[in-house]
C-alpha cells in the first residue's frame, strides 16, 4: 500500500496523510504491540472528554504497525509562535490553560507514571547502578494524587484550528504527578530557549498555585528518564548535570 510522502517524521514513526486520515506508521525497531499501547492511551484521553483525534483502526500495513486516526486541520501552535514571537506569552498562556485542564482529570486505567519512570531510569545506559538506586529511592519517596499527564506536552503537540485546539501525541501519557509533567515540559523548552522555558514555568505556577521549588523536586528523576530516550537533538551532558543535583 503506497501512502505517499510522509508529512512528518519522528523518532518512532512516520506520519502520512492519506484519504483525509492520518496514518502513523511505526519504525521496525519498535516491539510488537507498541501501536496498540499508544492507541489505547489516546483513546483513554479521548474518553475523558479532551480534544484528541479519534482512533479509527490499529492495523498492520506491509508488515509495519499502523494507527489510523482522525485528521485535524490546522497547524501547531509552535509554528504560530515562531511566526510572531511578540505573541509568545499569549500562546504560552493558552497552552498552560490546556495543560491545567488535563491535570484536573483523575486518571484511571492508564499506565502509572511511577512504573514508566522506573522502567526508563533502569534502561538509561549513562547512569551507573549506584545513581539509579538513589534515583529509585527518591522516586519511591514521592507522594501524589494520580492525575492525567501528557508526558510530552509542548506547543508542537497542540494543533490550532480556527478557535479550537487539539492535543496530539499521547504515547508518553500516564497517571501521575502533575509537577513531574510540568518539569518535563520545562526541560523540553529549556533545550531550545531558557527564556521560553522560564515564561512557561512562571505562567504555570501563577495559574496553578504551585511553586517552582515544588516542580523542581522532580528535576533529577525526569532528566534521568529523558536520558533513556536517546534523542539525537538532546545533550546527554546537560541531562547528567541535572541528574547529579540529586
């Protein structure tokens, strides 16, 4: 089956637009069942009443795992911000309001964040056994109420269409601590712009009542988990510096 040229390429999959539907075609390196795992998370977010693309099918095409889902017209808020940096705070505040809405949902029937983070830390090759042990103890000491967390929340995973915003890419979602989710977003922004990262943190804390110090308690754990992803654009030394703050 020929789907044409990918409209986007990520670390785990290529995205195609075919007959007004989105086809997410997973890389061969991913384990069997990865597409179903991701689809269930997205379906869960959709069931919570969030503006999330509908899943039509999870299948195999030419031996590759594929999720077929609703196509949302529009473009990422990140593109709007890049086109007009003077409106950066407006777009960032819009995104924070959306994230606050996600975090208000008490999560059930979805992967626990603690299990996800534990698995990621354990698989991070840059961390020695002693450091992993300290990180695990720190993780075990955290107490929180399970809330729905996106896990990869940023402006490029928010599609703006007229006055509606759709939240995409739920593969990293879990039931966990919103402070951890907020630090994860801060970490992603700080990779490209400390100014935008600080703006985001200020706005979230102002709107939520959380303090920056509460959020940053999660910094070593989230940076350690990020190491396991081995993202080519990320600097492992930067992450290790954060991890060693523990």
